[in-house]
C-alpha cells in the first residue's frame, strides 16, 4: 500500500474518532449533534477531502430493501475504490459495507480503525450513536465489500 493511502487511512480514522459519542439520528450528518452510518461517512469525507461527493436524496430506514436495490453499494462504487484484498487484510481507514441479514441489501457502513489481532471499526449504530466496536466474528461475517477513500475527491 502506498504511503499516501496510509496517510489518508490514518486521517480518516483520526477524524472518525472525533465523531465518537455523536448520537444516532437518521439522515443526519453533524458531528456532536446527530448522524447515521452514511452521515458519519459523509462527515469524515467532508473533513478529509472537502465538500460532499454527491447530493444525498432522502432515504428510509429500510434503504432499498423492498426494491432489492444495492443503492448504498452502488454509491460507494461511484466515490470510493473497491478493494479486492481478503477480509483479514483490511487496511486502516477502509470503509466496510455490511449486509445485516442474509438475502437483504447491504445497508450499514463502518470505518476500519484497527487491523491488528483485535480489529475494530467506527460506525453509527442505532440507539448507541457513533461507537468504536470490535470487529468480532458476528460483524466480520456480515461484511460484503471494502472500499478505500480516494487520494483526493473527484
């Protein structure tokens, strides 16, 4: 991995840790006031790369489950670099996409904060707000994709 990617990953995690403790508020993206998992990612993007990658339309709590559309995954592919490395080789600052139930759409995001023997990730989790959680086996088996932040916004 290039040095610039390492620096961006470290910056992403440092900024994400500043969001820990922000309450969970659906569709919001304001550090200290309220955010959901997408809002956390958007806020980190703004602080690390500037601006918003695209306008975010209103979205429901079920995302696009009734339609079976992978809207969150498609948006990540538009703005982030999809990683092909194995799950046990996630990099600091990688954005991980989760499928919360088998057969459902992927609708939860987190940021890898530790990739050691005890991996962890930062995410906005309903009722808990923004937390840094162990990337335990139950979480890890839900990962369907990993992405890296670009070196600069497009």
